[in-house]
């Protein structure tokens, strides 16, 4: 496939997914939150609050309140991301305006759960494809760049102020249910962006690296990356010629990996860390499902170019 055609198809797919995200978010807003006067967080929550208090068209409020954040995004984000965000926000405002179906339910707990689920899925899909439905993330990036406060703290402070205002002007009950809605939406957004599979990165430092490598590839079927450690410091002094093994496994397989490491070297130094996203490699099709383990000749690394490791091995 030609590169230009591939890029066109990729853009079409991105805008299709953004449109699907807009549809899901609009269903959550128009079918659950708006009829029951519940709020979400961020700029969308501000528009819903304005509609609840002043009975102003929420679509119009969403566009007006998003303009300052999009202007900030023009200086912080790429042009493509700003264009996609303008498209997503205008599309959301348009769909909310034309949708006219009745509320799905007036049960408050169901409204909070399913409204948050749909809005979170919609926001996640748009963000995964390079756009935003809510300008509070852009505000967080701007303040972080100017002051150094983390984006998460900025968004949290923004929403604390919003829900406090809701408690004062509407009711404490609505504010509490709105917090529940926001919490569900935030969690679902993370799931959609990062994926439902939970991956764990593992780094293993051991003198028994050759046996470990064979155990992991043959016993678990994972792909491995190895790099040479020139010097290690521990209670036994310097250690030379140790290969550090690095791999990524699904959380389901982490206990099996630990057992395989324990069989080869009970004193191995292991570091586990969360991995948000994985592309390429052999992770999704483990080696034993495709082909047997192939011995690969590793190039000799000159001692002077070796990487120094400061892990306490023994």
C-alpha cells in the first residue's frame, strides 16, 4: 500500500473513531446526565451546571466555554490535535442539540454509573485518536508548563471547585452523584486509552542469565531483550559479565515468570513495573505459539563500552 493512501486511511479511521466517541459521550449526556441534572467534570460539567442553573442551551455553552481552552491548545498542542479537538467539540455540541430521545432512566445510581461509563468511553476514544472533548486537560498542560504543578493536580483542583459550586447552587446530593459519575468516567477513560490488558515490564539481573533466558523463552514463550552489565556493586564486590534480561508479560503470566526465575536463580534481582501500552514484538503471539526458540548469537561487548549497573545482586 502506498504511504499516501495509508495516511489517508489512517486519518479516516481516526475521525471515524472520534465520531464514535462523540456519539457515546452524547448518549451519556443526553440519555442520562442532562435529564436528571447530573454533572460530569471539566468543561462539560461547567456547561451542564450552566444549563441546570440558568437553563442555557448546553450545546452553546459547551462551544463558548471550550474556546479559551482551544486557544491555549493552539500554543501548546500540535495543529492536527487542535483541528481534531475543534471537530470533536463541535460534533458533540451538534449531536447534543439534535438528539431528542427521552431519558433512559431516572434511577440516580444507574444514571451516575451508565452516564459516567458512556461519557468516559467517548472521551477515551477521542483522546486515543489525538483529540480532546474537554478543555480541562489543555488547562492542566498550560499550568504545568508555566508553574510546574502536575496535570492531574490541576484537573483535580478544577473539578473540586466545580463540584463545590454544584453543592452550593444545586444540592449536595447532586454534587455527590456527580462526583461518582466523574470517577467512573475517569476510570473508563483510562481503560479505553491504555487498553484492558494489563502488562507488566520485568527487568532481571542475575549471574545465571543464560539459564534464565532459556527458561523464560522456552517455558513462558516471551520475547526478551538483553543488555550487558559491566560492573555491579554488592556485598561481594564488583561482578563482571552479567546480562540483564528485560521482557513484558501479561499480568496473568507474572506468577509463572517468577517461578521460572526462582528455579534458575533464587537470588536474582527483579524489578517489575506497569506498562501502559505495547506495540510490535512477539508479546501478543508468544513464541511457543509460533515457532520454537531460536538460539541467537550475541555480539561481544567490549568491557570499556559496557553499561555500569548499580544493582545489589548478591
